[in-house]
């Protein structure tokens, strides 16, 4: 049976995380809980699935925990290919330019995707960095506390990073450094491929671990738990 991987919400529904009514509000059970090796394995599965798409000259454009599936064996598969497109193969440009007025998941999108509607392997890698943030925080909404318009404007200005939203305990860790690499504002500074990311994860098999805050979980309904921010945007095309 497949379940939607939605950070904390999926994990808690499988009794992998126990919610309690006093600080720190969460604890990971020792007997059947999520261990760092399990979370790292999930992160590797997602990266390998995304790398496979890229080898097929496809970009997903909507990589997020909500679009991943977890099998009963714990293996994670990528799903929801509604926004997946073939990359421009002429002159090895390697990107897809989006020019229509539509709703897009801006909280997972890179600066060049938000500002110019340009998607590529590098924008997928940015989104993967946000996925890592979701995994280690057990589903905290990216840029939680900020409205969609503010997120769009600040991502365009490149004046903040998802790293700033990590719990303090996650700072200066292997996984935070990997998220930082994936979410570089300039696409040229991100890893060139998922192979680099997979190699780091395999070299550090316990690096993806829960970093939970002392705040109680805010969502209290199915709608809240599965909320997705799709922001209507009009792109005029890419300009240098």
C-alpha cells in the first residue's frame, strides 16, 4: 500500500512520531521510530528518482514531500508528474521556459523559476533542498509565517534562504550544508547533478535526522496538514 509522504503528517500517522502535550512536544520512539538511516534512505530514494528523470531529459518542476509515495517496504517513489516537462534539447540549453499564466508551487521554486519561469535540472535541485528541509523538520511548511506575495518578492530579490528557517539544532550540520548547496541563489553554484548529492548522502548515512522545534504542531486538520501553496503567476519569459 502506498501512502503520501508529507513529512510529520505521514510519519505521525504511522506512529513513527509520538505527539505529547508538554515540551518538546515530539519524541521519536526507539522501538519502531524513524532513525537517521531511514530518513537518509528516503532522501536518497527521492534523489535517485529525480536523477532518473533528468537522465531521461525531463524536469519534474514540483518536487515536494507531498508528491512522493512511500511503499510498505519503506522505499520512496516520486509521483505527480502533472508539471513534468521535457527539457529544451536544442543547443544543449537544458531548460524549460514557462510563459503561461498559471498556479505554481512557489515555496518550492528557485529564484530563476519564480522570476523568469525558467526550469532546469538546477531548479529541481533547489526544490530538492526544500524537500530535505521538509524531511528533517517533519513537514514544516517552507517559509512558514510568510505570505505567498512576500515569499515571491523575497525569493526574487534573493535576500533570504530556507536555511534561515531551520531549527537552531540543525545549523552547521552535514544536512544543513547540503540544503545550503542545493538552495544557492545562483543556479551555477548549485550541484551540477543529483549524483553529487547522492554521493554525499551515501557517505553520511545518518546525516538526515529529525530536527524538531519546541513549538507544538500548528496544523490540526486534514486540510491544514495537506495545505499546498500554489501562487498564480504570469511570466513574460526569460531575459538576461
